[in-house]
C-alpha cells in the first residue's frame, strides 16, 4: 500500500505529487530543488549553495518518512548545465559515505524556476525505532490532512 509523506520541513508540492511515497521497504522522494520550506521561496545562487539547500530538503523529507541520507540507494541529479557537474559533485559527496548510492546525472536544460539542480532519490526504510516512530507520525499526519 502506497503512503504519502508530507512534512512542513520540506517544500510544499507545487503540483499533483507527493514529497515522497513509501511503498514496501522503499521511500521514493520526488525531485527537490532549492526552495526554502519556511518561506516557500527559491534560494537561487550558485550550484554549490543550491545543492546544499536541495539536500537539506531531501534530508527533511527522508527524516519525516523514518529514514535518512544514510539509507539512500539511488539518486537522480538533474543539472541546468552539465558544466556545473564538478561543483555539484563536490557538495554531493559531503552528504554520503562509501559505499555511495548509485547515481545518474544529466543535463536537463530548463528546470522549474530557473534552478541549477534538482535531485530525487530512492531510500530504504530506516531501521531504528526512533525513525519508525517518526515515519508513523508523518503517515498519520498525512492521512489526517488527506481527509
């Protein structure tokens, strides 16, 4: 059964999609960019700063789902300009440790709002009790909001 994840610590969806979906043992996080969830505004800057903000958003959504960046198995990175690959990669590697998640990185051309980077990922459900409790709270909150 598919369960939506919704947290105020991540950017609100701007269309008909969920921040993330839990299906079985996996969490599928929708593409995230550099939106500040507190203001709802884009924090445009260089690709390094946008990548940091993007990972803060991804991390908050994973946490709400009862997981973390440590549980990510696959990332897709979309760049406005492939020439930003090295700068993005320098920031990217600070959020993970070996063995690194599988990854695909492409130049997408135009990204929403003119952002430099968008990242989506797939993670395994966390195994810690505190993470399970956070996931259940997030699911109950999402179910209440859906009603």
